[in-house]
């Protein structure tokens, strides 16, 4: 099932919405229902669900209660209430809603059918209380693993209980940390980790902050792996023994399933982690994380095992096989096999996968681990609407909507920019640069986030409007802020976006200066770089209309 939040601009362009019909009698006609849905989209209550049915759904969320306000369907085939109800309930369970209310008097047959499917008649209307069996599915990704601990801490903060865990590679290790239920121990492990605490090879403890140092360290690992059939994982085994508390783990009631691969047959092995077996079980975590040929295979009971990612890097299927009705999947993009899997529509799947690059796989760095940990926490909290933003994290009061509307009014005196934004392909180009859906209504947020990315603003903080713009000013003539060890791919990307003469940063800086100095914008620039030009104009407007008052308490969080 695919769900998508809808904006007024989406609906006005949708031929599908124009033929949708009322599914339940909220309104007197289909056309009245569609008009009401447009108003509900303005209130951020509109969603589209696409699966065995195609639905337009208006939901009012009140704490952890969801109230149905409108429901339309696309009459392509015969409408099925049973299939539609599955889609709606799955959508709500993706948001961990406790109660669902249908505030309508329905016919006797429909009421009886809903009551047979877990609803009850109340003063509010028909209501269902949801029950959950939620799996935390942790994928492989080596040194990027602290992101998963950040996600876990956020889930604890918003009160989402975990009923079972499946993990591959570093996901298996983090799954065991979740079993121990001590966020501080998990955080401390990741914030003090380094390559030499995981692998044994000559350059393991060398610095890796420059491109040259990184290449030397990676070369040393590769040479050791070739000579010795993999670098030794003894440091990792020692680290696990020092970290895990046998007594704490044995108090857990959550089952953990660890995915590894038997070597050399490459047969998938799913091991049910036995907490009664004490620290002896830790060998299965090492087995799941033994990224051969970079690491030596792990021997258990005269069998050899390597990284579980060779067969199943994100074990959703294992969670489903053990009764999960919801899967919280944390994919940190390890280089493994993702199984092709058809997920039943009644299973709610929530995916956390950062839009940011999370760095190296086998080069561990405590600074980068802290950055990834913060990203995991903040991006999960954004999913639960505790903050605003996609690439960056803003306070709830910083939505950029008021600034965007004021900017559009300001442009009435400069029609060039309005003309650019009205071009049919303009917002498609914005979406391509943004790497995400880019509705017109969220133009303010989207453009400031684009500017932040081009100027290399740090993503691991919670920003107010003033703080974000202040940091933007400070970075005009600075290099990108360090976030720890960069991967080779990131070094190349940084050169392209930050230092290359035609980089996005340099283009935006140049256009910013042209607009600020009231110089004429060449027509060729307006044709070739319309998104960059509008972004620069918005940035000039924001910085010229924002009062910056120094507040010693207003620091980055």
C-alpha cells in the first residue's frame, strides 16, 4: 500500500480526484464531498491511499485518536468496503493510532459488519481500539549503525513499544542493545567507537579525517583482507563482551532473531537469540556482522558464518513469519541483498531511511557516529510530527508558511519570479533537486532546505528561523562544517557541491550577490537555472526582512 499526504495543488492537477465518488454519507453529493475535501486539504487532513482500492481520505488526528471526516473512492472497479477498511486501518496503524472513530449513523447491515470487525457503537460514533504486535527491523550497514540507536531512542520518547526484533549485521548488534534496554549504554558504545575497536589491521587506529588518510586506512584493510582471508574481528568480540550485561539481557521479554549466512554455501540462517545462554550468544552477533572478505568468517559449532546481508539485509520477512502486524524498518543502506517481498496490505510498514549519506561502512569514527545518531533521533521525531522539515529539523513554530506567503505577495512587484514558478516544469525541477515531493504550498520550507544543503549547513540541530538564517549568513564564505569521517563518495560529492567552480554553492552565492546588489538578471540564467534563481531571491528576501537579536540562550540543540 502507498499513502501520500495531499495538498491543494495536488488535487487541482489530479484527474483521478475529479472522478472520485463519496463512499460514506458525509455529504449530500459527490461534488459537495469533493469541495469539502479541497478545504480539508488546506487543513492538512487529506491523504491518498493506493492499493487494492484507490481512496481519498480526510482524517482529523486528535492526540492518538483518528476521526474520519471524509472518504472518496475512485470507481475504476467495483468498490469493496472490506479492502478499503484494510487500507484505512493499515494507514492508521502506520501512525500508531490508538482509536479510530467513524462519526456517522450508518445502515444496520454496515453497522453490524463493522461491529463484527472490531468496532463498537459509542456516543462519538463507531469506534475501534487497535492492538499492536510491532517488530523493529534493523538492516545492515556497518559503521552507520548509530542511526538505528537514534531511531530507537525516539521511539522510546514517543512511547512506541517493541514486541519483537529482527536484525542483520550491525542491525543484529543493535537489536541486542535494544534487548538490554539501556539507551545510555548503547549511545556510549557508538560515541566512543573507532575502527581499531572493531577490526585488527595495521592502520586500524590511524586517523582518517583527510581524503589521503582515509585512502591509506582503506588500503590497509584491503591488503590485510587479501593476505589473511579477512581482518580479525577479535576486537569486536572483546568490545561486545565488555558492553553487554548478561543480567539486563535476561530480563527482556522481547524475542530477537539474528540473520547470518552459512559459509561457503551462502545459505541463510536465522538464529533465535537465546538470552538464557548468557554472553556465549554474543558470537551470533559477530557472525551476523562478519563482512567477508573484509572480515574473517565466524566459527560456531564447527560451522563458519559471514554477514547476514549476503542473503537478507533487511529481514522484514523474518518479522512477518513471527507474527508482526507492524514493521518499523530502519534501513541504513548496507551493501546486501534486499529480498523481493510482497507485503500484505493488512501489515503496516514504516520505513526510516535518512535522505543524508551516513558515511563509511567499515571505517568507524565517533564524531560521525554522533552525527548519525542525532539524524536517526531527529528524523524519527519528525515522522511523529514533533518537528518540521525533511532535510533539516525545525521547531514546530518554524514552518516557513508565513514567510512563503509574504514572499509571494512581495513578488507582485517583480513578476519575473512568479512567471518562472508558473512554468509547467518548474516544480518538477524543484522536486528533482530536493529529492522529495515538492508541493507549491511548502515552497518556503523547500527553498530554505535547498539553500541549506547547497551551503553545507549542519543537519543535526534543531533550528528556529532566526538561527537557521544566521548560520546561513555565516557559511557564505566558509567551508562545509565537519561532521566526522567522510566516505570516498562524500569526498567526491563535497567537491562537486561545495568547491567546484560551477558548484551549486557557487551558483547560489553568485545569484544571491546579483539580486542583493539590484543588478539585472541575465535572461539566460533565468532560463537555465530558474530554481537556483528563485531560491536566491527568497534567501535575499528572508535575510533582509529578518531581525537578528543575539540571544545567548538560543544555541544549537
